[in-house]
C-alpha cells in the first residue's frame, strides 16, 4: 500500500435518502480497490435491504460456480440492533484490511451516524435533482440560491467535530453526483451552482459518479461489475462509457493508492 499509511482507510457511503445508487457505488468502489490488489472489507449496515451484502454474495456464488478468480472483498452484514456486534464486526473487518467500505441504510440510523464519525472518506451519493439536494441544503424557490444547510449537513458537521476531538483527524466529505443526465440542462446547471455554493459553505468536495445505465442492474444477479469485462463478453460503447465513469469516479475520490496499477486484473 502507499507509503506512510499505517491504518485501515474507512470509506463510509451515507445518505438518509434512498434511491441514490449508494449501494451500487459502494460495491463498485470496493471491487475496484480489490482489483488493484488491496485488501478490502465491506460492512453492510442495512440489514433490511442488504443490497451490498447480496451483491457480494452473488459474486461469491459466481466465483464458486465458474472457478474464475475475481477480485473479492470480504464482507459481513450488521443485524441493525446490537452495539456489541457492530463493534466486533467492525474491528474484525478493519483488522486486516487496507480499506473498509461501509454501506449505510437510506434512513436515519444510529450505526450510520456512528460510522460517519469514524470515516476517513465520507461519500454522499445524490441524484441530480433538488429533491436530493434538499437533504443537504435548502434553496430559494425563485433564485435557487442556497438559503441554509439542511439537517444532514449539520449532522456531518457534528461528526467532523467529534472526529477532530477524538483523534485530531479530518473527514473528507465527498458529494458524488450519480445518474447525471444529458437533458434538462437548466436543472443541471441550477443544481450544480447550488452545490458549489453549499460546498464552500459547509466544506465538501463534488465529483461525478455513475450514470443511469441498465448494465449496473443486469450485473447484480451475478455480482459482476464493469471491471469484469472478460466475464460477461465484449463491451459495447455504453459499457466502455460506464467503465470510464468508474475510472473517473475512483480518481475523484482521491483515496490512498496501492502500488499495483489500477484495474490490473480486469
């Protein structure tokens, strides 16, 4: 792993609104890191939906069925109740991992808040709309200027203060714009401008995420990703574009880098 890094890098995907592509993004990040040769663990805190856990279970089944050596994070799912179990699983997964990817529920959740205070990188995926923007900030209905941060931004602000007080570390908060559309240019521009205003005010970075593509849903039953091109045939132009989106997203996250070249096993 990169020189000078002595502890597991904690990446928390958190958004109290569902339907933002949070779990899909978390899985792709975990597998992309594993494809670099990193030791990666994933912790799914959503015991109801369990999307990340199911995705990786499907991947493990594909590996067992086909005998293919795919990059594979270790993973567990929390029961959503036990504080002791959370701490035990968290410690076990983090102990031997270069990265621990934590996927939180799309709702207010005690363990999601706890995880946020431990994040080195906190990723909040959002769709390109003011419906999703409302989670982190409010805008004037006429001018679309930001009027104030929303409750969730204040929650992250508090998490940063807790983290700084506990060990002096900072949390790199990244707002990830998923499912960007190439239509409704006026709406995209307004959302982008509002995000820029709020980013300066509360301190987060903005990066592009994954587009709205059928391929992401089609790969779920086999637990495959865009990095596994050899395992689902030749890629069309849309698949190539999706793979490039993933590359750009990983670059934007600016995580500590392993020494093995990106996507070496893909």
